[in-house]
C-alpha cells in the first residue's frame, strides 16, 4: 500500500498559492482575460519601475524647450513647462494606478463590510444601512467629490501622500454602494443555506459564521467587483485631477491632461502632450474592465455558460 | 463505558428531551395575520439511550420539530425541556455540544469552500476542544475513520464537490461526532442518498450508537426504516403526534387510521400476502387551514360524526399495551 499522504496544519499557504495560480490560468484561458492581463502587466511594470525608467523628474526638470515635438532627446516631446512628457507619463502611471487601486480596495472593504452586516443581521441594522447605501447610490458623484476634495484640500496638504491620499479616501468612500448591494443580496441567499444552519447547530456564534462561512463565500464576488471598480476609480481620479483637484507635486495622468488643456496643447496641435496620458487612461481602464469581466465569469456561475 | 451505563440507569427517570404542547406558527405574508401552524401542540418524550423515530409525510412538521429541539427554530408557545430544564433557560451552546444534528441533504450541509479536514476541525475549534494543531487533527482523523472514511488522509484535503453523497454524509456525521455528543438528531439522514449507500450510512450511525451509547432521533417518512432502527416511534400528522408507542406496537398493531394507511402502502416483497391498500384520499391539508375536529377526518376512512366536531387532543392509551397511545376516538381510553 502506498504511503499515506501526511496531514499537516500548514497546508493553507500552499492551497492559497494553488488557488491563485488556478484563478490566473482561468483568466488567461479567455481571450479578453488574456488581453486585459497583458495590458495590466505592462502598465504595472512601467509604473513600478518608473523611477528607474523615467529619464527626468517631470516635477523638477524644466530646462528644455517648451512644447517641443518628439525628438531623440525627448521621445514624446516636452510639455508646457519644458519637462519630458515620457517621464511624466511613466510617473503619472504610478500615481493614477496607485490611487485607482487604493480607492478600489477601500470601496471593496467598506462594501463587503456593509453588505455582510446588513445582509446577515437584517432588521433595523439592515434598514439603516440600506438607507445609507441608497443615499450613496444616488448622490451625483462629481459635484460631491469636488466639494469634499476642495473643502479638505488645504488640510490634506499636510498628510502623508498629500492630496493623493485625500483623493483615495474621497473616491473610495463614494464608490462602495454598488458593491455592498451585491454582497448583501449574496449574503441573504447564503445565510439560508443549510451549511450555515449546520454551523449554528454545531454551536457557532454569529461572528464565527460570518467569518468562516459567509465571508469566504462572498470574497470571490467582492474580488471580481473590486477589479471592475478599479477602472471606475482610475477614471474618477483622472476627472478630479483634470478639474484641478490633483496633487501638483504628484502629477497623475489627469493632472497632465489638465496642464495640456491649460497650456493650449489641444489648440496648438501639440498631440504628444495630451495623447500619451489619454491613451494610458483608456488602456488601463480597458485592462481592468476586461480582467474584471473575466473574473466575474469565473466566480459567477450564472455567467459561466457564456464562456467560449 | 461502565460509567455511561451507570449514568443511564440513574437518570433514566428524567427524559433527555421532553416537549409539551409545542406550537410553531409561521406568519403568512399578505394574508392579513393568518398563520401556518407547522407544529400545533406537539407532545414528545425522548428518553436517554433510546432510538426514537419521528414519522410523517413531508410538510407534517417533523423537521421543524427537530430544529426546535436545538433552538434553531423559534417557538410560538409550549415547552421544551432538556434534562427537565426549559430550553430557553439552558446554555444553547452547551446543549448544542451535547446534542448534534445530521441534516437531510449532504450536498447542501457542507460549506463548499472548506476541505473535509476543515469541516471536522471546525466543531473542535468552536468549542475550544483539544489543543490547536496535532491534537485536534488526531481527533479529526479518528472521527473520520469512525465514520468510515478510511484512510482519513485520503479525504482530508478534498472539497465536498469531490465526494459522493454518501461520503459527504459521513463527513457530516464525523463532524457531529467530533464533539462526542450524547445524542444525535438525524433529519432524513439517508433520503437524499442512493439506495445502495443508504445501508452503509445507517450502519455507521447504528454502530456509533451501539459503541457510544448515543440517543438518536430519526426523522423519516419511511416507516420501514423506522421499524428497522427505532425503539419507539411517534407518528406525526399536520403538526401533531397521532400515535406513539414502541416500534412493535406502532408497526405491529397500528391503532390510528393514519398509521394504518401509511403501513398499508409500504411496498411488500411478498405480493401474494398483500393487504388491502388504504390509499389516502386527497392531500395533506394546508397548515394554515387545519380541519376542525380531528385534523385527519377529511381523509379518514373510519371517520364518524364525533370526528368532525371534537378534536382528540390527548392521545388515548391503548388498553393492554403499555405506552401505546393514539389520538383517535376509536381507541378506547
């Protein structure tokens, strides 16, 4: 007889790794997943390596000719301050993606928490949270974000990360409502499942049931949703930066677009100034959307049949 | 083992569970305050070390009763006593440690994202039994193997969807047994399983019962199964007990027309001595519209005038048969 496989308590990490690998290969197996993932890998590497890759510091090196077209010195030309546009795009990728990610994580955490609590506990807790949720769903995002970001702009200058941190918080706080709705409905159906009742019969407390049985079963959904939300938060950051609420010391793609607009680049036909950040935004948003849909198809059994 | 035997004899007078006039009503939405009476005055006694069968059609309230015993179902009125103490005063967590439950559908009662190992360790972690790590794992392995999943290491890292129905039900039983309960409530434990694995799972349950002196409740719609496994049987109809007694009494000499009808339709392997089948007319009435008088009278072949007006509320003792009772006006009290 073959040797019995050993049972160990430390199988968790290996299992998590295997699950991650399985998820990635599932994403890769769909065409849009493949395209999205490739785009994201390229841009993430560029963003992470931007301090090394960028030829100049776009917030400091203003020595060159203003609005010069692409040349061997400046592959993507220079901007209205005479700074290198390629460097700006690389550093901007870092800021845009960091804000997008961080804000989406905040929205995922709040959305999951509110959704689980209101779905599982029900009653007046549910009614209160649903009312708050409704409120966040219907307030027009842009005016509200502009008001908050403007009001707190000065204060945020002293924070670590400056106004970028403020943008992360504002965008994150304003984009969780859809996630919590989704999670709540999933929890409502999960809590009626027999394995939850069985856990109760085993003597588990509500907190235990939420941690061990509800959360693990809603996390894949939250994950898929959060990836989709990243594209929305990146767009939101670009919008707010474009209207002047970005951090001048930490320019994002939106900040670049704002500067291009202010310096009349569009009117003078200096396409090298506004096209690169614009294309960057479009591609990254597309990448997150494609990957998000690919993951959604994996975790949502109702969409699974559509996979081809 | 000797200690346990001793326990049984000294406390034999107090039943493990006693249910008195239990009512569970469910409000019906948009009905203007109507209720469905899932349990409508149930009396029951579950003695220590006893295998008690609760038999009835789907919708008669037998699962609701099982869930109510563990406090999983809010009750409307009536009493549930555990060791003579009201359930609402008892520490539910402690009760649930002593009395475990096996659910009907093993496809639904396991968390799809937990491995077999995690499922059997969970009850130990909930109650803080044993030391985290090797000690608990050893206990988990032991209960899995006792439930017939041998070698346990082969199943430990598998997920429920990789197991057959019978194997899943064994995992459920193993997890319940991990707490070393004194009693087990089995709600249709094999009705979702293939006939070929039913016997194996029942064998596991009966072996555990014999070796550990468990008290068992079998909730089932299968009278044959109840007869094979149970010491005593309680027959339920529309939220109330209609006949109780030892398995021999209820199956061998049924007194309530409902029990008789149920028995007559049990398929017999000997078609020649087939008794006259008593096919019940109509369907189980709605629990929100329980008939007046005897609740069984609209379907009863032996109903007479009194049945339409008077409710046989208390079960009448069958003369000359100790403990055999039936809620029927035809049984002389």
